[in-house]
C-alpha cells in the first residue's frame, strides 16, 4: 500500500501517441513522478469495438492504480471517447482515484478562444481514429459550446499503424497523410481549424502541414492543452496534489518488448529511456 505522499500520475495510451502528451505534461509540471503505460502489443485501439476498448482501458487503469497512481490521464482520444465515462461512473472510487481524458480539455480550450472572439473559428475539422470519429464525442462536445460551428470529421485508420511501425517520417507515409487531408478538405474546403484528435498525430505534423499546402488553417495539438488543464486541475484539487510525490521521475511500462519500446520511445522523446515489460489482464 502506497503512503499518502507516494502517489504518482499515470499516463496511458494504446501505444506511443501518449508520449506527445507526457512530454508536455513533464515540461509544465516537472516536479511530479509519472508512470507511462503504452499498450503497444494491442495497438491500435481505434479500429476496435466499444467493448474491447473499454476492457483494455479498464485493465490499464487498474494496473496503474495498483502501481500507486492517484490520478490517471487517458492520453488517448479513443479511450477517452469510448471508455472514460463508463470507467468514471462505474469502475472507480473518486476518493482514491481520478481518471481524466483529453477530449474535454481540447474542446474547452478551443471554445474559450472562440468565445473570447480572439480567433474566429466556425469551420472545424477533426482528424481522428475511426473509434473517436464514430463516437461523435468531439461533435457533441463542440456543439454544446457553440451550436453554430460547422464540424467535419475524418477517420484516418492508417496513421496510427504507420507511427507504431516507425514509418511516420518515411516517404511512403506521404500517401496516406495526403489522402486523409485531401478527403477532409474536399468535404469542407472552408475549414479554418484542424484538431489533431489523436495523440499519435503530432508525430505526423510536418507531413500534415505539407499536405495543407500553405492554407491558413490552425492546427490544434493537444499536448500543451492537456498539460495546462492538468495544472489547473491540480490547483483546484489541492487534496490530490498534496498526495503526489515529487522526485521528477518517470517510469515507462509497455505491453510490447522492452527493446522495441525503448528504441522507438527514445526517438519520439529525444532522450534515452528505460522501459519495463508488463502484462495487462483482468
Ligand atoms: N493515441 C490514440 C488516440 O489518441 C490512438 C488510438 C489507437 O490506438 O488507434 O486516439
């Protein structure tokens, strides 16, 4: 049993994508101790059914809680869209564990800007996994904030597998980046804001920008948004913040082979890391 000041922050993703969130959280809040868990052996989640995504995500949440996490960020839009609410409502005791997602903070940050009128955005595009798109989570949340928004979604089923395979910088990846960007722009040529609604996608950003061909479209990445939202959350919840340990450490766990994860994650994070293999089960 972990003592009160020995609690860590868990960051979970189906694979490497959550590292784009973890890096920004650690920049913003370097003092805390983190555990990153990537379910790389079972990625992608985005093409799986609701039941499977829920089951896998719940296994990860339980595992991270057993490792001493008081707070877990689902750094995965698919898990946030498909599993977060059920887990919050049925599977955890908020007195001992809080689980947060990445969709709500993304929508809130965008709508704050829109509400403030600082950056006009009426045509919003969302690129995401098939699971996130079919959940309609972004559409529902954005419409709640501003019913006048014109929202267009595009599922990009090939992007996560390309990134997990380390092919995201290869010339071959251009084909699928261009394909999905062209498809969403054909559906709404007036898009002025494009949400990268999958935590893997920032790794494709140079190719996404190239595919946008100089159009003035604001591309929204989630890392900074989630990091700032977490900072505010901890300010609001001092009872949780007090329980967190502060050794600036990060432990990396993966369901894949340690070597494979270490090699890829070190490239994504631009620093050498050491990972431990774990098994997730009920
Ligand atoms: N990074 C996950 C997300 O944000 C990718 C999901 C997948 O494994 O397909 O949706």
